[in-house]
């Protein structure tokens, strides 16, 4: 077995790392969530600490079935790399942007590009044993239905706004706002989202012309590695960038106060106390090292588990080195330790939520289908060829991974009283929690981490990844 990766920062900053990873006191936890709930005007719930089960979310007022319990803002989130081809969304709130025509045009453009790159696959001779593998390699992977190509120029006209589809004005989308740094990767639904993302993390992670060439090259290598391996590294990078920028802002504000009081000298201990404060949102999350908590794949034998976990650790180490080259900050050095990086990724592994935002393209075609004669027939003369070109996968949602500060505090039950559910009006990446049944004041609000309809043994096996055995009422009743 290869020797374990060694990160020098782990030993150099051992004391600081230990402080960063120490569980917050009950007082700090109460103050943090009280402030967070006040800032989001969520007075219907509260977060409490249980000595046996950790944090939990409780109802501060009764809820009726179907009632909104919580809308939780994203702390950090990323759209899946492949999903960016299908969905053009705000890089901060993940709302669809542009226009119905642009959304469809981009999809068709990348669809044609993919078909062009794979041209020739059908002309290769293959035996039956290679047929399945070749189909997977040559197909678009999005639909088995044959797509009918559009006349030349239609896709370009959709993308540049020359072709306006009937009734698309019923589904207006925000105009895209480009990233401040000109990276050409991040676009937003508003100037406020662009500014919020820049201030929270993107200013450190932008690969635009405004960034240093060496740093830009390192960032591109980091992003490429994450896209090829696991986009959870992108979440970790956002968390570290957010902490660094929070630290810098706290230090700047603190320096101004010290100048006013004629105490401008700053000690290392004082700087670290500011780093602890900047780290506060992440310190509230339950953390285990990624290589310790990631589930063992079914095709890996238990005898090879140690080797598998070492490979995962090496993967994280390589990602960390690429990120360190790109955004290292000496005053925030402990954040670039492998121990911290592993715990951040582990926290996201255990507490992340699928980010899903419904596509307005689906709503548009459903609207056309619901029109009455003769409006429907006239509209479909234009829209039906486009729908045929898109194929069965015309309604792909925006998909990604996100971490939510409040939702992550909700405990699991196989018979939950709430669930994550997107309503028609929920068109961004916020976590929306809805009551499944009546919830009494003071009752704990629970969600299911797994499919609660699975058999008992399968539920317990899935929950083992979270490090606990469920003892909810349903599990106790079904336990063999």
C-alpha cells in the first residue's frame, strides 16, 4: 500500500486545527441559530441541542398538513457539471435565466455538438458483445428516443433572439448578468446575486481576466480535477473561500475600530480569534473526515476497504494541493490542512441536499399542449418540430448539490412529519420544507434521509452511511 499523503500544515497548525474542529458550546450554538433564524425571519421554528441526539429542529408554533415549515437559503451550492449543458441558471440562487428560446437553443446547440463529436460511431463495425458498451459511449445519454434535427439556422435564431416562440412571453426569465470578473462561466439573475456571490466566495474562485494568471491556471486545474472526480470538492472550495473572505472583512472592520481607539497593533492570537469567528457557520455542522464516512461501494470487498479509503484520502489531498496553489492565504493557513479539508467534505457528504429547480421549458410546452383550437394548432406548427428535436428529455431540471444551515439540523425519521418539496412558486435553489401532517408546537420536525418506503434492512443499510442506526417508531415496529 502507498504511504499516506502527508500535509505539513496538519503538524504546523495542530493546535489551531484542534480549536477549529472543537464542537461549539451550547451557548455559541444557541446564539448562532438564534441570529440565523432572526435574519431569515423564521420565528416558526427553533434549533435545540439534545445531549443524546445532537441538534434538532422544533416547531415554535403548530403547522397544518401541507403548510410551509421553512425556506432555507443555500450556504454553499454547486450545479452538477454535466447539468450546465442542459440548464442555464443563476450561479448563486440557481434560478433559470435568459429566455425560453435561449434555454431551448443552448440545449439543442450542445445536443448537436455532442452528436457531431460522436459522428462515425454508427459506421464502426462491432460485434454483439461490444454493442452495449458502444451504445453508452456514442449516445447522448439523455434519451433513447430518436431526435429529429431542425432546419439549419433555427438553433442559432433561438439563441440570438431572432426567433420568438409563440406564447413564450407568458414565461419571462431574468436577463443574464455576467460575472464581475469576466470569467464567462458564472452568470446571474440579478446584479444583487452577482454581487452576493462575488463577496461571499466567487472573487477568490473566479477565472476571469481580472485574476492573476498563475492563480487562474491553478484554479482551472482544480476545477477540472473536481469535474472529473467529485464536485463535492467545489463545495469545499466555496466553504474555504467564504471563510477567508469573512475573515478579511472581520479583520478590516476590527482594524478600523482599533484605529479609532488607538490600538492598531494586532496579535496572531487576535487574528486567530477572528478566523474562529469567520469559521463559525461551518463549525456548527456535524463533521467526520470524508475518507472515514464515505460509503464503501458495493463492488469493493471489505478486505480492500483500507486501500479504498486511502485512495479517497489521496484524492482529497490532490484536490487540496491544487486549491492551495490557487487561493492560499497565509493568515488562514489552518484551513488548508488535509484534516480540515477532510472534515469539510465529510460534513457536506453527510449533510448535503440535492439541489433541484424545475425547468420553465417543461411548463412552456405543457402550456402549449393545454391551448384550445385553433391557437394550439397554430402554435404547434412552430413548437412541435422543436419538441421533436429535443426528444423525451426536454424537461431536465437544474440539478446540483447544496448545504443548508437549518435543513442540515433536521434529524431523520423513517416516518417523518415533513419533507423537502418544491411548490410551483419555488423557482430557485432554496430548500423548501413542507409539513406532511399536522405538527404540534414543541414537536421535533423530522425528514427522511432515505426512501422511507424501502424495506427495513435496506433503510438501515442506507442510514449506516450517516453513522447511526434508526430507532424511530416505524423501525422499532418493523425490526425482525
